[in-house]
């Protein structure tokens, strides 16, 4: 029941050795020597990490391991002291956050950022890239952007339908529940037709029923050519949807591999529970 | 002291007249600019009067120093306001919102003090201000300065009428532009940035650039307010740009309701109507002996009317915190 093997047969990383920093056959993201310290605390210190294209990669680790900082560094919301990120073969280290998003890396946040005073539909339309009407002078001349707006709206309605938010389209997104906001944020990220979506704790604080439907949406993304990276604390979720798991502890990658093997990894158990424990192993995984 | 009853008719006529007059138009326009800053883009600008001054001086100096024609002078005034926005915005808009607030309040005072300094005396004429610019603008006046214009009891001279028409005309154009902007995708991005800059950036929007655009747009509109005032008063004096005016513009905006198209206009009208009404009523009450001179004498009326406006504003915040036009529903979303 664990793992989420693609419909087209075998696991894409079946032949990859399960050691930290291992090379992948088709990496979309490559992180090199990335380091970030806050004062004396080294939050992130990753020598080498590759993220395979078209699969779901989970980023796990104990509290304070540096997962969110690592996310921020990947997406340009924080700058590393050293290191670089290659996205789709291009060095994006010099690009700031909005340029990385334009390049195809779209993220969500741990604390949901639904724009409460915009309607759900407006939230969605905001996600679309390359809008003529977002430039100052063209915005004053509706004929220049009206047809594009129609196309965007059409797409927004389709996604809202898929994410079961369609009935809320005209409401302020501030009226949505916490779980619905998570759905909206994910749907909005997809409006940008990203190559990579990076979800920071996608199901935190979401009720079990909604969690299931949210996870179904995430599982479908690779089939649409979207690479997914997510940070999550809930191990059931990690085993359920991820194809590959990267474990971070004290800022460094200490293990990576398929979910089946990660739970049995000695370094991981030590990092989570202190050395000498084997509780994770004994749990039904 | 007169013994006649209070002349309510006179007070009412005055009240209506000022709420449609030059000051109301100037305040409305300045608040329209502030509404873009704070209402739509969420920028805390506590130096709007600096933009007003930049616009006025840009226009005035174009005529007195460089002999430009009035239309070019207006463009230069807009250029001055833009430059002021860039000076304020480029270093601060990457930082948290409070930094802009700190910088603006100081920068507006710098403009005023520079303009009244003896160092720049040859250019800006110090505290005496600029007067000679008005000629070319008077030539553009289609109304006869010798004739009174208006309806019924409301009559003003041709020059004044020209400035009032100009003021409300520019305000109307500004409102149309903003209405169009805010219903476009540009407006959507700006409103998104107001709420959460990081969310906008995560969706590929250049928050810094949009904030700078909004700062410039609102600043240029503030500059136009300064130009209208200059034409109406036929003078540009540094001390008509004291920091208190910025807070009057804020009062206007909050009265009307933040982030609504019409709120600066209605806010300005209500603000001036209140000031004039309190002034007239208090003066009459003191003169009639209803208020003993031991409590308030006629020279204090001018200050006390501002206190009453303050009381009015406080009551508004208690009973209708969203302002006259604001949306309660939208406001309550913050509290959830």
C-alpha cells in the first residue's frame, strides 16, 4: 500500500542507489553546496541533492530540521550564504522569488496565504502567468486583455470544479474554511501551469475527509507532468503519496530512498527518536 | 455683540459652498492619491503633503524659472512628484511597510524646509513663496474674472470658479482612471500585494515594481492636487505644506472609507462641511452668548472646530469603522 508507483509500470528510481545526494536519471532540480546559517545556527547545509522530474518527492525531518528554510532557499524567498540551485538545467541562483515562480517553480505556504479580500475566482485568476492586463498601461485598455481574461477565467472555473470549490467562486476567500484554503492555494498554484509545485505542509490542520481529496489531487499531478515536492509531518501521508523521500536532520540530508525503505533506515530512526530506538520499524508501515 | 437669532440659513449656505469649493476639491484629489497608496496597495504614506508640494513647486518653478507654457509646467510638476516617489520608494519598498512610513513623514518636511530656506531663496523665494507663475494659467481661464458664477446663493468669481472646475474635473478623470485600473488584472495584483506580498511573489508577481508604480501613481495625483491649489490660490507657499495636511488627507480618506472609489470625494466634502458648520455654529453660539466667553472666546473657535471633527471621526470609528463607503463584510474578514 505504500508508495505511489506511476501507472506506466516500474518505479522511475528503482535502479537508483538509496544514499544521500545520489544522482537521478532526470533531475529537474539540482542543489549544490547550499548553506544557510542564522547566527551560529546552521539551518541548512546540503552538499548535493537532486530531485527527479515527474514524481512526488517528500521532504521530511524532525521539527527544526531546516525543511522550511530549505524550501525558502529553493524558491528564492531566502538567500543562502553559499550554494546554488539548478532548475531544469539552468542556474536560477541569481533569480529572485517572483522570477523563479515565472520560470515554473510555484510554492505554497505552511500558513495558508489565501488572499482573503479577493474572491475565490480572483485568487485563481491571479495565479495565471503572462497576463497583458497586469501591465500598467495595457490595463487601462480592456480590449487588449479581455479575451485573455476570458481564457484564464475558463481555466480557473475548470480547476475550481476539480477542487470542489466551484460553488464558492464568487465568495471572498476569507469565508473559506482552513482546509478549503489549502485546496484553493494548491489550485491557484496550478493556474500558473508550473513545472514544479512545492507544497509546504499541504494537509496541516485539514480534516481527514478533506485530506483524502487533497491527497488525491496531489497524486494526480505527476500524470499531468507536474513535479511535486512537499514538506509533511504526517508520516501516513508521506507513505501514501510519495515516490521518493528525502530526510533532513539538522540542516543536512541524512537519507533518501523509496518510502518502504526509509522507515527502516537506522539514521532516520536515530534522527527522529534518538539513537537506540526502533519504534518506527515496529509500526505497520 | 449681536442680539439677533442664529442665522442658520447663512451657516448652511457656507457649509454647502465649502464642501463643493476649491479646498474640498484639493483635499479630495490628494486623498484619491492616498487611497491608491493605502487603500489599494497598502502603502503607509505619511507624507502625502510632500507630493502635493512637489507637484506645486514643479509647476510653479517651470513658469517662474524656465518660462515653460502651462501644459509643460503641469508635466514638470508630475515629473517632480514622480521623482519624489522614486526617492522615497526605491530604497524602502523592498523593506517592511513601516520603513516607507518613517521616510515619508520626514521627506515631506525636507521639501517644505528646503523650499523656505534662504539657501534656495533665489529659486523658491523662501517663506514668501511663488506668485509670478499664475499669469499663463489665468490666460487659459475661459471664464470672465469679473463675473460671478454659480447657482442661487452659491456664487464665486471667475478665477475661483475656473480653479474649482479644474479641481473637480481632474478629480473626475483620476477617479475614472483608478476605477479602470482597479477592475483590471493590474488592480488584482495590487490588491493581492496589499494583503500578502509573499503570496503574490510566489505566483510570479514582482511586488516591488507594483508597489513602486502605485506609489508613483498616487504621488502624481497628490502632485496634481498641489497644482490645483496653486492655480486656485495664485500662490505657492512652503507653509501651506505643513505635516498637518497629510493627516487631514488621512481623515478625509478614513471618513469616506478606505479602498473605495468614491470615498475620498465624499470624505473631503463631509470633512469641509463639518469644519464650516462647526465654525459657523460655534461662532454664532459664542456671539449670541449661548456659550460664555469664559469657556470659549471667538478666537478659539477655529481650533475647537478641529476638535469636533476629531470627535466625529472617533464616533465614526466606533459606530461605522469601515467609513461611509467601506465594506463591513470585507473588514470583518481580517478578524477571522
